[in-house]
C-alpha cells in the first residue's frame, strides 16, 4: 500500500491489511521508505515525527526499512536474491 501524504497519513488510514492486530488495538506496522525521505537533518526530524505520531495513535512496534525503488523492483524480478524481503 502506498500512502499519499507520508507515513502518518498511512497510519491515520488505519488499514488493517498493513497492520497486525494485537489485543486491544493494532500495534505493529512495517513500512518501507525511500532513502531520500530519511536523509539529513530533515530526514531525522521526519522519522522522529513519524515515530512520535505512531505512539500517539496507540502503536507499539514500528519497523522501518529504508529501501530504494530500484532494489525493490529487482527483488520482484529476482526474489531469490532477496530472501529477507519476503
């Protein structure tokens, strides 16, 4: 799923297909983000804001992978080269 408006937009959508439900509320989210979104001071601020927003919304575990588009496309074509992407 791709969220327009960033990670918090995704979290606010409350998409159950992307979050693992835990007793009481959904608590686990795995995100894949482009390297350009987390680069430099602005990227640090964006990650901190995302994490704080996630916790504020009741999340408990946020897993963020930084992966570029070319690598994701290559993983789709050659999954055997990327066993941890499954």
